[in-house]
């Protein structure tokens, strides 16, 4: 028995807040979007009994690199709209088993179900980001309207796409100097898209899935959210400009000005892009 109260856990409250904001932004219609957030064992232990495993869930891909790591994740088929009012049905706190072949459910998904259908993309991306950043915590996926729109009308090369985003809002190059990556269109929910996403996560924190949405990463929910928010804002400006009656950009931030920005803010733009 435990007298700990899971609902006091800041990581559960944070997930309730951020998913509600994302839904209100129109980024997570129906069951669209998913989040996984790596947690400190000691933090989890303050609110949950680590020995009280509700059930074990098999994985379709091994993640030995994440053995014994704790995560809070959104549930497969659950609606972001409903997480705030029903977190125990829609979220899950899990621990990856020692052999990386299954996860133990410690809290949530009380009405059954599994973690997000995009767990392969999430876990494979966590593995890559942790190699680069030991403070890495969050993988966030959502259906940002204007980023999706832009993938229909813009050159899909990562270089061209990045440079347009950088030029739509002055601070973009400072927020994501490494630029964005884009995959080819792929079937979601598969190990193949997971592998392709994780590969791009080695040197980008934003990976766009054309005609679908975006993946962002960071050291906190705020970090990943604000990265996505910045790219989506730039895409929104682009879509406003692109639908202007003349369809023609009269002036923009030049390549030289992008370099000036980078120098002024002390960031190094991706040399493949600028
Ligand atoms: O969970 O967003 O990509 C629904 C999705 C799948
Ligand atoms: Zn999606």
C-alpha cells in the first residue's frame, strides 16, 4: 500500500497542461499527436510505488539502451482534448524492462490500451538524443497546421525548407540554428518511420513528416513545445505570404542577414543549409 498521490506529481500536471494547450492550438485533433517524457526515478518514487506494476506490455522492437528508464507517455488512440479531465485513462507512467523487450505499467491507462502508436519513433529518437545530450527528456509529435500546409506547396528539400522558415521570423535561426529535417512521406506508426526519424534526430531537434506533422525534442516539455511553436509560427507566416494575391515575396531576410543574426546571437547555422 502507498499513501502517495500520483495526481500531485508535477510531471503528470505538466502533461495535462501542455496537451490541453496543444489541443487548443489546433495541433492535436482527435487522437492526433503523442508525447513521451523521460523521468527521474527518484522523482517518480515520490509519487508512485515503483514495485507496484499494473501490467507488462511487450514491445515490437528492442530498446536495451533505455533499460530501467522511466517515462510518462500519451496513450494510443487517446484524445489530447480529454487528457486534462481524465489523465488516468489517457496517460501512462512506464518503466522499460532490464532486457529492453517490454515496459512495465506503473500508473495510468486504467481502462486498458497501450502507449502511443508512435512508440518506435519516440524510443528510437530518445536513444539518439541521449547520445548527444544527457539532459535530453522529451519527444513530442503533433499535427501543426501550417507546417503540414507548407509541405504541400514548398520545395521539400530540408535546406530550402529551413531557409524559408529562418527567413519568415527573425528569431528562427537563433532558436533552431541546425535547421529542420524532412522525411519522405511514410506510413506512420511503423518501425521504419521510427528508424528514419531517429536518424534525423542525430543532428536536428525538429523533424517534419510531410502531409502529417512534426517531431520536436528537448530537455523539457516547454523546450520541445516552444521549438515546435516557433517553427509553426514561421510556417504560418509563410502560408499567409504564399497565399497573398500576387503570390510573390517582395523582400525577405537575406542570407547575409541570417549570418549576421547567427553572429550576433552566437549560434552556428547548419553549414549544409547556409
Ligand atoms: O497518434 O499522431 O502519428 C496519432 C498520431 C500518429
Ligand atoms: Zn501523427
